[in-house]
C-alpha cells in the first residue's frame, strides 16, 4: 500500500478514515497513511474536485516495473528519466 495526499481543488470532500470522517474544504489537504482503510466522497451539495497524489516507494527508489508505472499512469520523465 502507499501514502496518499489529497488536495481539494473545488467544493469540499469528506475523508472517511478509521477515526471517523473529516470534511476538507477547497484548498485543504488530507494525508491518508499507507495500510489504513479510507475513502473520499463529495462533502456537500456542490460539485467537488480533488487531486490525489500517491507516494509509491518503488517509484521513489527507481525500482518500479513497467506494469506499476502504467497502472498508476506515471510518466518516466517526471522522475528525471528520459
């Protein structure tokens, strides 16, 4: 599993985690640690958008397989590779 950082771009999202649920508004961040159950849903009546940044250890170490890279839609150029 891997850590996830959420940035709320529009509206609000409700982050469900083992301790309950937390509403995160536009501009807010939520950190979801690896190996914990979690979920994200719209936190209000308006449309919401968020960006999820996944921290994959094997990508950071440079040992990710092509399958892992494709599954997570990671571009090699973003890691400083040609």
